[in-house]
C-alpha cells in the first residue's frame, strides 16, 4: 500500500475502532488504555525461561512489530531489563 504506519498508531486506531463499535469510551479512558498496552506483565514462565536460556549462554532477542519505544516500555514493566539488552 506504500503507506507505512507504526504499530503504536495502528494500536490506537484499533482501540478507536473497537470502542466506536461498542458505544465509545468514557472520557479520559483512551490514553490510560493505550499506556496500559505498553506496561503488560510477562507470562509467569517468561522470567524462568529467559533466565535459563541466558545461563546457557544463549542470546535473547525479541521479534515484534512494536516500536522500539513500545518494546523498551514493555521490557521494563515486565521486569525483563536484566535479561534482554
């Protein structure tokens, strides 16, 4: 299509679309919902698994369509900063 839009913008558009289909969002809720997307907890098995892989000398990487800023926020909020650099 020739019109790149980053994942943060697409996430906001998706939220707006879903909210509109369900009657809208209460005032002041859109931004906290978008921010919450970047501060999700990791699944319980993530830290033990990454710790074990790192102890084996494995390189840890993230494959994602998220923006670098979104990934940095997610890594920090999930407590993975020491495991993913």
